[in-house]
């Protein structure tokens, strides 16, 4: 590939600066609302919030070889890229911040930080004991970068972490073991990509298998959880939850999740932290160097993604 220049379309000036220094790469900023240049071989979609029309325009690019997301998920692109076009994600860029968010909400729930903040605002000094993360058994569904980082953080807080992956391996349980594992844990943290296999996996049967008072944490994608089934458990007061993602998303006005009891809700911000673009573009840049050199790409979306 020596002497060949690859045109890479990026959604912002940060991408131009981060990828334009890669030898053999010409980084061009595009407008997702307009036509894309026909000579583009790589497309980097915006981090979040782009129109479906961008997917259609990308599929029509005659020289496109790679779509590389800035996120760890690629659900909007699966099945939408043409044969022969690779799809890669920025796995490794957001695991630290996302697992940090999951730790924060677990600590907030167990230590009742929201309740103490409410008392503070009301001018009430209400001393009492709270629960603790120490000694809790936490089931982490997703054994990739996010799940592994989550396990390290949990163990640092003296909690016990159990990892579940698509298949069993050393230190990781298989997803087929979930029915037996759910009732043995105090909280379940979802850190899986959205695929045909994970869509709706947290349904009424899944939730009913969780022990009374358990906490569900969704740091994955909204459609992994059956919203009505979760609402039923929250309204009954049997389970608690922390959601960074919802189905539907954004959550519309008047949706029952806004007022559901026992729910800590954030607007899809687990990975939205300072430095996120640097880390994500760093993953993309490393893969582009491999592409220019004719080497095997990393973080490719495959059948078992």
C-alpha cells in the first residue's frame, strides 16, 4: 500500500486533526446531511445522533472499504453495509468511563446519596445506616473491555464480580448459565452490544429470576431491556434500577420511566466524558495504520459480536 492515500471521512475538526497525521490518510470533514464524496474509502460516523439517511448514503459509496464507529456499539450499521465493507468499533475507548458510571450509580443507590441530597436541600439532618457495596455479589453480563474493567473496579471495592459472556471460558460463565446465576446476585450490570441475541434479553422471565431488592444497571443499549417488564417490577417495588439508556430513547415527555419508583436515570452519558474523542480517535487511527499497511484490522464486528 506504499504511496497510496486513503480518503477518510470524519464528522468533525477533531477527527481531521487526529487522523490527518496518519501516514497515507487524507482526512476530510463531511456534513452528514449532504452527499458524501465518491472517492471515500473509510467513513467515521458521528459519535451519536446522526440521521438514518447517512447510512443510506454511505452504502452507496462505490469505494467504501470500512466504516469505523467512534462508539463501542455498531447496532445501527449491522446489516446496513455492503458486502466487502468492514465494520469496526472503538472498543477500548469507553470502557473506563462507562464502568465508572456503573460504579457511581451502584454506590449512589447503596449509600443513598440521592436521598441524602434531598434531605440536604430540605434542611433535614437524618442520620441513619445505609447499605454498602462491600460484600455484594454483582453479575456483569458482557465480558469484553467494559465487563473486564467493571470487574476490576468492583473487586477494588471489596465486591464479588461474576462475568458472563456469550460462551463459557476461563473466568467467564456462558450466557446459557444465566437462569441459575440471576437469583444468586445482588445486582446485574448489562454491558453487552445490541444484537439479535441481546435485544430483549432482559424480559419478564429474566427479571423475575432476580432476587427481591436486586438492582438492574443498564450500561448497554435500551432495547436490551423490555421496558414494560422492568416498569412492572419497579412499580411493584421488588427491584431497583439504574438506566443510562432507555427504549425509547430519548425518553419522551410523559413516559412512565420518568416517575418510576426505585429508578436512577441518566441521559446516555456513561461514555460522555472529557477526553472521549481523543481515546476514540486513537483507536480509529491505530486501525487506519493497519489498513494502510495491509494488516488485519482490530475490533471488527463479526458474527459473534
